C-alpha cells in the first residue's frame, strides 16, 4: 500500500491539522488520497505490438455545510496544494454552521490485500500468461 506522505513535504500530522481546521464548523467532509497504476500489453502474432504503463497520484477534499457541498482536488500531494484546497473550500462555504465530530466511527472495511498485482509479476511472466 502506498504511503502518500513519503512522497511529499506533507506529513500525516499536517494533513490531519489542515483537514480538522477546514472542517471545523462543517456538517461533514473528507480528504481522499488516491494512487492508481495501470498497465497494458498488446500482442500480435505472439509479438509485443505495444505496451503502456501509467501512474497517477492525487487527492480530493470535500466539505459539506447545510445544503452547500464544496470540492477541491489536485494531482499534486503537497502541503501547499492541500492549503490551497482548504482555502478554496472555506471561501465556497461562506455561511458555515454545525460542528465537525472527530469521534465518528470508521466504517470502511478492508476487502483486499495491500498488494499491487502490477508490481508482482515481471513483464516476461505477464506475456507468458497472455499466450
């Protein structure tokens, strides 16, 4: 599993603090970090015709207050980009009421192992399995 904070100047504590401050008077909200990788290999007559690999990293930050939903995202995980998103959310939510409850129980259940199948096989094994 990716540790997003190893790849930037943003620490877990910085993120927790910014999210808590931003959502302080909101009804709900979340910070969603994402990394996705994809790979494709096209064979023609048992020869590699083309292959592609892509890797994307980013976050989404959402805040809800009354009937207003504010959302900001970035393809860069850094302290500055999270601060900018925080400011964007705050400016969108001009009439903030309610409180943020830090004691909301986590309900996300883990259904998958922390492995990336793309990183588990060599290109030779992948081609062999396609034949």
